[in-house]
C-alpha cells in the first residue's frame, strides 16, 4: 500500500479535527467558568512570576474573506478609540489583581489589525501595558503587521515602544488568489513593510502563508514561497486554509468549487515544505519553519517547544493572560475566555468587572491528555518516562492510551518501552493522532480539514 493510500485510509483527506492550540479545545468551554475563577487564578500567580500577555485588537479597515478571526470592519477611528479606552481599563483592572514583581516574558498584539492604530495610540497603549509590569530580560514584544496598514510613523512608534518581533501576514502573492480571498497585497508593499521594520531595528521577522487557497496550484505556491524567501523571514507559519463558512460568514464569498481537493492540499504543503527546507529552514512541528538560529528552532531541538493559541512557541511561562474581546487566558488551573462580543466585553469592563463568559477548569485527566497531545504536536513523539514522572500513579493508564493508539495506527507509529513516535511518513496525520488522545466529543464542533 502506498503512503498516500495509507494516509487516506487513516482519514487524512476527509477527517475534521482541531488544530490543538489548546486542550480541551474552545468548543468544549462552558459558562461554568466565571469572573470568580479568573480573579482567583490571577491572584494565585506567585509573586515574581514571568507571565505572557496577549491583547486582541478586533478591528480591520477591510474584512478579508478568508479570515475566520473575530474581527469587525471600521472606516473611522471612533470605535477604535472607544475600544482602546476599555482595553486600557481592563489593563488597569488586571494591575490591581497581579502579585508583586511580575514581569512579561511575552507581549503579543493580535487581531484584527493592530497596525490600524495610529502612532499616538500605539505609544499610549504600550505605555499603559508597561506601566503595569516591565518586559522581562530576553522578553519578546511581538505585533501582527498588515503591510497594507502600516507606515513609517507606526513602525517608529512600535520600535520606540520596544517591539522585538514583527509578524507579517502574506497568505499568497498570486493576484488571482488574492482577488478571490479579498486580500489584495502586492509583493512590493510586503517588501517595503519588511524593509521599514528592519531599518527600525526590528531584527526578528515572522511571516504567515497559506496553502489550500482557491485557485492555488503547486506552481503558484512555489512562486509565492520563493518570493517570500527573498525577504529572509526568521520564521514562517505555513497554515492550511480552513474553509468554515458556517462559522465565518464572509467565507461564503469564496467559491468552494475553486478550492483544491484534499489530496492537492497535501501536495501544496509538500511543495512549500521542500522549498523552505532547501533554503535552510527547519520544520517546527506540523506547520512552522525557522532558521536554525531562531529561538523557536532551538526550542524544538532542546525539547522546549510548546503549543498555545498563537501556534508554536518557545514561551516557558505557565500563565498567558488574554485581554480584549474574545481573548482566552490560560492558567495552571484552566482556561478563561472574555466575552466575544465587543459590546458585552465593554459593558463588563466599564462596570469594573472582568469580562469572562466561559472557560474550562482542568481535571487531572485533562492535564495528562493535554501533555500527551502537546508532545505529539510539538515533537511527534511522547517521552514515556517524562510523562510517567509528571503524572505519578498513572503509568498503567498512560500505557493503555499509548498501546491503544499504536494498535490503531499500526506501522505509521512506533511504540517502545521509552517512547511513542510518529514516523516521518505518518506526520501528516499528527492532528488525527492527537485527536485519538482527546477524550471529548466533537461531533458538533465543526472543525476544519485534517490537511
């Protein structure tokens, strides 16, 4: 049986599975988690801790049709100014709950379009954040950049605020594809943004590119990857486009008959992967690539790679606090998500309350399975001794879970006394194998294609 036939038999081309940026996944969150949980979890952070901070800016000047993020379009600054006022109030509320001597190991601004903010807004928001706590030594301050929505004054403001890493959205450089997904962005505009960032002293550059887009072929994605490589990004996220119009209505504007077949999606990924590796990039997990000296590549080599809502990370902090509408926080005790509706979020914060509307309190079984899934997603293998040491008394249960998976997936995995390993030819199935360790029902979760 060919490897493609074997992957097909295991469901690669028809399964719908999570991306596992969390476990349990967000569809399993419930309203049982409230502000009381979030408040207790924040105040339980040990003094002197390094924590991670995520800020969500949900506004865009234009809504790209491919995007499934929680965003809203605006042609004026009025709603942005009102939202920033609320966001600053939430930051100040957080400051009253945090213990002493906390520092930020990571600060990330996502969206939406954070660079929709003008330079004065950027300076003001960054100042509010770093009045609460400083960026830790060797900490990282990263911002998602839309090349269509950035100029010299904004880049200068971000650099002055201490930004250390920029993440540029690319998607694809082919004009037909860009028109079909509602995201016109020329290579020249993208290159100019990268040049501005580097000239301002931002030495670490990430880029996002998609496979599985409408009208995309191996020839087209090869051309886009080769153009991207001329910008010399330090990291690249090669995400599979998730066509979920039942969740993101704007995606209904994309003709489904122009989408590549699942088998073609695999070819698109493999074409891009080979080009990145031929240019010296190392594959990180299932969909990232990095130059060897990048901290993400080093984390992968040393077993320190982790998974969170931004994808792969070398972030060691146990606490990630999400601020803004829809943001999700992760604590050792569980997840807490803010109200996804900007109006509801604003109402809570202006009343002097946190904005948690749902989440999940971890059970011991959640923690065990979360570590299993993270190990599979990050390293393609599970160190059984490490897992047994982390969860004493659960050795028999761990053994049973791994044996069951080995029996199911056959020779695409390998199980010894020391480790459970996904063989290289089976790595496209990683999310499906992770799903095997997921104890929750997802029959109605509406996840995207496994490839």
